[in-house]
C-alpha cells in the first residue's frame, strides 16, 4: 500500500466515526426524554414549581359544627369606613345646599323690598313735583295693595289733582291780606274786643307772638320746611281764617298724601306678610327693621 492510499482513506474513516458518535448521543437524549415523560405520566415523578423538592399538600380545613349557625362575615373595615365617609360627605353637601337655598331666598326677599322702596320713593318724587303717577300706579297696587290699601287709594286719588308745597305757598301769599285784615261779617263789638285784646298781651319771653303778622310768618316758615299740619294750625288762628277754606282743604290733601307715603315706605321695610314682589308673590324674607326671631326654648323633663 502506497502512502497516497493511506492518506486518502483517513478522511473517510474520521467521517464515519463522527456520525456514529452523534447518532449515539441523539438516541441517548431521546431515550432519556421518553423515560422522564413515562415517569411523569405514571405519577412516579411529581412535577411542581419547586423542582427537586417534595411537594407539601396543605390539609383541608375541618368543618366546624357551628359554621351553619354563624352569620356571614360582614364587609371589610375599609369598605365600612369608605361608606361612612360617603355618608358624611352627602350630609355636608345637603347642609350646604340648604344654606345656599336660604341665602337665595334672603337675596330674593331683600331685592323685592328694595324694589318696593324704590317704587315708594319714585311715587313721592312724582307727587312732590305735581306729576302724574303713570306706571307707578300699577306698581303701588301690585306691591302694596294688600298691605296698605287705604294709603294706595289716597295716593292715586290725590295724584289726579296733585298739590305741591310751591302751590300752597303761593296761595297763602295771595291770601295774606285777607288773612290779616278784618273779616267782612265781623260786628263792631267783635272788632273792638279783637283790637283791644291785641293792645295788651301777657306771655312768656320764649313763647311765640300772638300777633297776626307773626303767626303768618310762622305759617310761611313751617310750610317751607314741610310742616304742613303746623302751618294749618297757625293759619286757623288768623283773623281772616274763614277765607282760607279752600287753602285748608288743599293743605289737608297734601298732608294725607305725605302720611300715605310714609306708611308705604315703612311697609317696604317692615311688613312681614302682605308685601308683594314684582310677580305678585308674598315676600317671605323679614325686613331689615324687623326684630330678630327669638329661638324656641325646648322644655326639659
């Protein structure tokens, strides 16, 4: 055998030996896997998460004889606490809503009273200028018709023939000569006693003078300051007071209108039940001048 033949056969021999080794290893691996699978299938090799350690089986809990008599366990403390917190939040929310409702009602009531007071002030300005009431007439009937029916009727009637301070003052000045003069139907004896009584007058130093011209001056001053009733009292004591009948009637009408306006303005602030708002509904909110409500005292036993 030559050297060339020996060299050419070595690669073939080495290839056959390598295939034999690989085949043997593969058969051994497959056989081991089959053996392990058979052991697991036959429950001779338990398969668990802790491979290599024996599996520990927990004993089953024993049934208590009183288990059926005991009530079911309640909700967890966390759920009970959450439910209690929710109830508290709902109660707080309800209280807040109630406060908001009270504040809204108070706001509406105060607004209605303010509007009623503005209507009364506008009516006063119209009467003082001698202007007609116009739309204020319906507002007076709506808001004060139940609370001050007589005052509303007085204002409406007097507004048809309004009387002003300027008008009363000018008429008084026109009547001044007649008021200070001698009455036309006065007898001689009455004239004598009147003039004689004016010669000697005894009065205190701080008392007003009884002279006719002084009375007339006081009537003018009181009339300009709005004291119509006091001015009427001074005019009634003048010598020619009988000629001031029409003036006295107009002055009474003016005084009645002012009194009616005062009552209406007071109702806008103090009327507890019969005052109405713009929609004709009763105003429930007490006025700013109403006395505070006294808390009810609970009886103790």
